[in-house]
């Protein structure tokens, strides 16, 4: 297996440099699949009703997306968490002051247009006050993104919305405040079905709270105090956590429960645990160095998907509005476009990578579960 994995990784590097290997998959002792079986899956709803989804089991294909986090700049703690109504907003940048909101709206539209040029759709995760200001000002950015196929989801900074004592609040309070945030997202975007969230990673009652709020897909786990993830959560194969994490103790979160109500999407085959924060580190180098690291991580994930085509494999990374600005004022997000044009798009055209929003990744995993009852979703290697 390790020999196959190495061969596929080298092949992909050569593909991106315009070189080919004079051997076939059979010579490496393995075959790959670029298409999968279409499966219809029953999807019970929380109100007792049921529906269904049709998705394709992506044999050998890596599902890829870009997630965007919109931060709670100027947020106020919700009164549902017991905060006084006149509590001042958090210090620092504030969407309600100056032109920051307008600048970030422009940035989001610019990045979305780049992604759309390459046939993609982001998973845009937002929260107050961005949503409430959009509502107040009649800004249609989230509606427009949804109309263009981007997924709209929740990014939940618990301290911004629940206050400082988040760990001691009951799951019911978390649920109420998450529902409040989702309500604003629905109002600002016109999207009724909000499934995905990121945030709240260290709270032991997180899964209970999220399910109560109507959410069923999660990712982007890192310890906000350390700005790192843990090795048990790195990989490309989704699973259903058996329970929430408690600090860095992810033993239950990393364990698969076939009956678990939430699907967790790992971020990919990254070689270090600080991949979520390294882009802000001087030691990591400039934007180009970070995207080179992303390239190698993506290639490793593609190789893993092809070495084990019997499971679902995913890869994604996170950006923020205004992030990765280049030196050319006329092309501020060139590093993102170059990555899509030079790395991602050739893999999409060759059938090795497929754009999928986070909920689409979860749907593919559900289809895989239906087609593979009793099979462990994560391989041993």
C-alpha cells in the first residue's frame, strides 16, 4: 500500500509539471475509479417526517472546497446567554464602524467570482454582526452567493455570542444562541436549510447543542487557545463522531459511531497540526509559501483517495475576507486564482478532484454509508 501511495503522489506531481509517467495504474498494483455508484438515501427529519437525497459515491475522487470564515467583528453577547442588552461590543475591528463591512463585501464578491470561473462554489460561514448589518443595510451579498451555488453556513465564535463562561453554560443555551444566529443567516441569505457549522470545538456539549439547533455537518476543528488541531483528526476520510471533545481530549470525537447525528469532515492529509494558523506565521513564509504547502497537502490527499477508492475522501482549506492580498492592486487575490488555475483545475479536468460544498461532501458520505453498511469509514493506514 505504501508503494502505491508513493507512486500516485509522484504521478500527481509530474502531472502538474506537465510530465507523465510511462506506466499504468495496473503496473502499480492498483486501479482507480473516477466515477461511482448513484445512491438514494432516506433522510429522516427532526419533525418525524422523512425525505431522501440522491448522491454519488465518489470512488477514487477527492472532494474539494474552499471554506470562508466571516469573523464576528464588533459582535455583542446574546441576551439569550444572560448578557445585558446594553453590553458594549467586543474591542477591535467593528463591522458597524467605518467602511470595513463594505470592503469585506467587495472582497467576498471578488473571491467568489474567481472560484466561479473555475466551476467551484465555496462554503461561506457567517455570523453576527455581518448578518445583521447586511439585513439593516439591504446588502444582498449572502443571497447573491446562494443564488450562485455557494453554500451558506454558520461560523460560531462562542465567546462572541455566549460570553466568557461558555464552558459552564448548558447545551440548551448554546442551542438557543446558535438558533438565533441561524435565524439571522436565514433572514440575510434567504436560505432555509443551514446544515454546516464551525466553532465551539472545546465544548463537551457541542454535538448536543448543534443537533438541537438543526445542524448535522461539522469541520475546522482546532484548539483556539493553541491554534492547532490534533493528529487524530487529520486525514481525508469523514466519519460520525461518537461524542464531543473536551479540550484536546478528542478520544470520543475521533471515534466513529454509525448512529452519530453529525458528520465530521476532516480537512485533508496535512503534514502538520498548525495548518489552520500557519498562514499567519512569519516562520511559514509568505502567501506563496503557504499555497505551496496547500498544493503538497492536496496532492497527498488526491494520492490517498486514489490509493483507497473504496472510501469517501475530502480536502478543504479556509480563507477570510481580505486575506491573501497580493502586491498588485489590480489583482489582489492572484495567489488564490493561481492556485486554482495551476493546481486545482488540472486535477478537476482529469477527474481526480471534484468541487463539492461541505453539505455535498456530507451527502456523498451518506450515500457511501448506504452502499457500504458496517464498513469502517476510515482506513487503518
